[in-house]
């Protein structure tokens, strides 16, 4: 199975800050990577697919990059509504796997 | 609107069975693969199973292989997850999710999720 490792596990930042979350795959997954945002008690929401493509309706402050084994999710200017847990997911091979999550808090 | 609605969750004893359903609306159901993803209390997301658009291909997580079976009825726009020999570690919120397309292909990502149904396995 492909292991997905996210870092950091949590981050606390101020409104307007730039926040970067990394996701590393245990083997190459090309660009078969997605990012999700999940708020407590809610289903995850798709942010980024194919490593760097912004899903429809997602604010442009979210961006993704990377290929192969190393990927990043960047929030260019953190907003209060971005407080959530973020997950990466590889769709290169079965079983599909998720990272363990990164909790983003607002200072 | 485009939505998935899960049902069938509940409290069940270890070793017993439960069947989850997911009803779809607002999109051409028969052209998309569907997945089940679960989340144990306070934990992260775990992919569980996939069924292809026509039901001909199915894949399962190692943790449920041989115990869970996914099926679909394209005439009723529903997918199901038959869960047998349930274990306490199967306790979770179960989500069904639709694959996001890119043109005629798939991105492998999940663009539509249901609200989830809670399964508690406890004696």
C-alpha cells in the first residue's frame, strides 16, 4: 500500500498568513493526488484534484503543486473560514489512501 | 441538485451484519464510479471500497476484504455496502462519494460526498 504522510499535523496561523501543508507519498503517484477540507461534523470537500487543479467553486487562495512523491497545499492568505482539517489522498493505485490530516487553526 | 444520501447505519453487535445504502440524484449515476470512505471517531479518513460505473469492477481495502461487498443498481440510482462479520474497529461514519470527472476520464478525486451514516459496532 502507498503511505501518505502529511506535515505538519497541526498549524496555528493568523488571518492573512500564508500556510503550507506538505504530503509525501511512499512511492511515486504521478499527479494522482487530491486535497480535501473537512470541518467538524461535516463531510470532506474537494479543494484540489490532479495535484494542482482547483475544483470548481473553491477560492483561488487555495493552490496545489507537486508530482511524483512530494506535494504541497498552500493557502495564500488564511481566512477565518479556513479553520478545518485538511487531507491529501492518492488515487494512483488501490487501495487508495489518505494522509493522516493537518489541523489548521486561526490564532 | 447533485446529492448522495446514505442510510442504514445503526448499532450492531460484533459478528453481525449491516447493509448501508446510498441514493444518488442530480447526475447521470450510471456513468460514474462510486466509493465508500469511512471515518472512525476522532480519526482520519479511510478509503473502504470502489465499484465501477457498471458494477463490473470492485476494489476493497485490505481491512474489509472478504467481509464487505459493494453493489449498485443503476436502475434505482443506488449503491449498497453489505457489511458482514462486523468488528468493533468498523465503528465509523460511512460516506459514499462520487468520482470527479475530467472530460471523459476520471480524476480519482471525490467531488460529491453524502452526509454520512453512523455505524457503531458494540456488544
